[in-house]
């Protein structure tokens, strides 16, 4: 069984966790140069584009968060080299230096440095990207311990099969991974509503429990300041169509992705995930793309995304495994679902018997097997806004 392995083949980095991919990341740090960055990505089809539509006018915590996320992608374990595309020399140098300090090969082009010539920017960036890509092709995988893996867990368009089978199976995977010394992260703070007592009881110490309480309190305060009550309209129409009836039912299903072990951290959105075995909670919005991107920028090398009715989104930087326990969804979306757990939902197999096969699939993916989202080109990264621009 592959699940008996204690290692995988990854890309060793000068610091931090090893990569399970060796991407050339095109890091477009401002909306001014986003159209040019898309042209560069078209000319470099094996590269991964991470693009912010903003880049100027941020203030305070919003500015700090944008920088945190962009630097997180530039220095991510799955990032082998970085091509920075920026509006000016200062921003180009800032992110290029961050990548180089993390041991990544890096190059960059800014509109300022090509005298605002969009065509020249694209030409220079493509040439630089081809040089970086050539260097990446010479790099090889090496044995790395499973304990170095950080797994992000997400659920989207959930239905009854999610809480009954898919998410508990994801939790089984978390228990297997953390028992091997690995790390897992679950997020979407509002999806913890009604489960706080159970989560608090699993916290490894009072400091973690206190931070959990603060994260939940602050996220609810954001909702109240906008005149919203999270208990209304949640679960949503798709959840109701899939058989979820109450907010508590939805929340209990969502947190089942975290397994049964101790919670060893409660992190702010995008905060770097410590190299500490166990489950970490992360404060994020509930929109899947913002949630996944925040966990990935924090260092998760791989994502497990459970879905009841289907959800095509995947991370651009971290391979995203799609799992469903809904037999109709598995039949309808065979190229989008990587693991069919419907046998655990319809009773033809015990859930515990599927967990080793899911662990095996995770190791095959980190070894290089492409997921359905990777093959379909569904990857993207979305950086949350925390405030208005000036």
C-alpha cells in the first residue's frame, strides 16, 4: 500500500517545506499591468499566473494583507521561480527580492522600466520567463518526509452527502496525515458557527482556545456592522436543495473535515502555517476561492476540496483534489471528481475502508499526478480585500 510510505518525491527548498510542484509563477502585482500579464501567461503555457487586480491605494491592514498574500505566493513551496510584473520599479524590486531571499530564481519587468510600453513589457517578460523555465526543467525531485506536507481542506456546494460521508472522510485523511507528522488547515470561520464548544475542547491550550474565540467574535462583528445575521440565509439555496436543513447541521459537517485530533493553532487569514504537526484553524471568508487562496498562500502545498453538487474551482499554485460522496455528482462530473466516495454514502463500503485509498491518492498527487482541476485549467488565486482604497 502506498499509504505505508513515509515519504514522497518533492522539490527540496533552501528553507521551508518542500514543493510538490515546481511552478514558474507569473506574479502580477497590480491591475495596471494585468492585461500584459495575461498575454505573458498565454506565451508561457506551463507557467502559473497569480494576479491582483488592485495594487495601489491600499492602506493599513488591507495593504499589509495584500503584501502578505503576494509574498506568500512568491515564496510558496510549490513555486520554483518567479517572474514579477509590476507597474513600477519599487514594487518589482520588492517582490523580486522577497522571492530571491527565499532561494527562488527570479526576474521582473515593470511598466516604468520600459517607459510605459505595454508591448515591450510583454516581450521582455516572455523572454525572461523562458530563461527561468529552462532552469526549472533541470531540477529533479528528491525523497521528502510525509511529515513535511501541509494539507488545506475546503468544502463547497455541500449537500447531505458532504456532512454524512465526504467531510468525515476528509477528517480521516487529516488524522492519518497528522499521525504521520503532517499538518492540516481548515478555514471559513462562519462555518464554525454552533460548533465552537467542540472546537474549543480540542484546542491544545488555553491560548489557542482564546484566539479561536477572538477570531469568531471578530468575524461576527464584521457581519453585524454590515447589518447581517449569519443565521439568516444560511444554509443557502444550493445547500437546501441538497438536503441540508439547519446552520448547525451545515457547520457540524464542515468542521468534520478537521478530523478528531488536537487543534494546535488558530491563525489569522493568510498567516504562515507553522511547521507543527496537527490541525490549524484559519480565519477566512466563506467564499471558497478566498478561503483556499488564503490557506495556500500560508504554505499549504496541496488542497482537498469536498463537494456535494460539484464545484470546479481549484488553486493555481497547489494541486486540488476534488472529492464527492454524492453518487449522482460522481456520475455527472467524472472528469472533475478525483475521488468517488459515494460507496460510503450509499452503504456499499465502510468509510474507514476508503481512507487508505484517499491517502494513497494524495501521495500520488504530491508525487506529480495531475488532478482534474489541473488538467482542465481551473486554477486561480483570489486575494481578499479588507477595506476601501484611497
